[in-house]
């Protein structure tokens, strides 16, 4: 993930994978299905993290080349171990200062990244700079307000118990995580034929422990950092509130959804 603020350190791949990485892959597959670009293209994966989107590009898009860029050396090390393909390279870099030449890639994409960038417009302009003329610039971000969105319940429960928790709720911080601002962002950067759409995938948890446990070891996500900041009593209260709020099925599973807004635009020829 991209950390343009330098105040939030993205690392600890195990805690990231347990909380978010397992859902990043199906979301990436659904986003690429929506994008629908032809095979054989060159790709730049901006904020590639632990390589979820890179893996899906390899499987679904038959690329000729992928460069994955991320500021986290820990995440890139994990990606390099997991993905052994001669078409793939990784490099340390920030979304707002990509280490690539102008007009270099057919597709430049940022998956689950822009909502962590305090000022996403320079990042989109950098992505457009890296795209070839006539190439595609695309992104997808969490729709934090989406119905049955799996992250939504944690923040609803936390805010009910502690109104101050709303200051850390991504839904209140991420203006770009709505269709109109996202489309406007790409248009302001100068991209043409901008299209935005909702993409939804199931995120089914086996049981309550499967939902709750990934919040506990700490980690880089806002939810993990919030839960880690609580004392034992506060954490127990949050756990009980969540258990009462979540739509737990008769078999104990929790059928939720992962909502993203996906957007694409074309760099003028």
C-alpha cells in the first residue's frame, strides 16, 4: 500500500494478509473482469503491496510485462518470494513519484491505494504520465459506505461505543471513495472517456472468530490500529457489540460483501 503521509508505516505482511490480503485477490479479479483490457499488454501496478493484484494480472490478463511499485520493502520482499515470473519486476517507489519513464505502459492501475493517499490528484497525474498515449489509467477503492461492506460493521460498533472513533473511520476520511469524486478526479487529471462503476464480491467469514481475530495482532490498517489502541475492557465491549450487530447465519458463517468503486480513463493520443 502507498503511504504518502509517511506517518503510517505499511508492513507486517502476516497481519495485513490475515485482515485484508485474502479479500484483495477476489476484488482484484472482479475489477480486472470489469476493466476488460486485451492480453499481451505492459502493466504498471501502483501500490502493489503484497502482490495480490499483480498475481491476478498474470492469471487473467496474460501481460507481456508488469512492474509493481510500492514504498514498503517488506511488502515487496513478500511479493518477490510469492511471484516467480520473468515478466514481473518490483521496485520501491511512491505513487506521487513513480520511478518510471514517461509514456511507458499500456495499463497503469492502482488497486485499493488511492484512499490512503492524502492528495490523490498528483498520484493520478503521475499514473497518467507513466501511461502510453492511448493507454488506460485505472483504479479501484473501497466503498466504505457500501451496504453490508465488511469493514463497515467494525466502525459502526466502535463509534456507537466511542463517538471519538469516528475520527479514524475511513468512510469519513476518504472523500475519493464515492463514484462522483472518483470520476471527477480522473477528469481533473486530464484523462478522457472516464467511466466509474460499482464492483461487489462476496466476503464470507467462516464464523465470528474468523471475522474478529485478524483485528487483534495489530497491523497497518486503520481498524487494526484502532483495536490495538483499546484496553482489555474496551476491546471486550467492542467484540460483544460486533457479535450482536453482525448478520450471523444459522451455520455460524457471516455473509458480507466487499464493495469497491472502479474507475478508468484513457490518456489522450
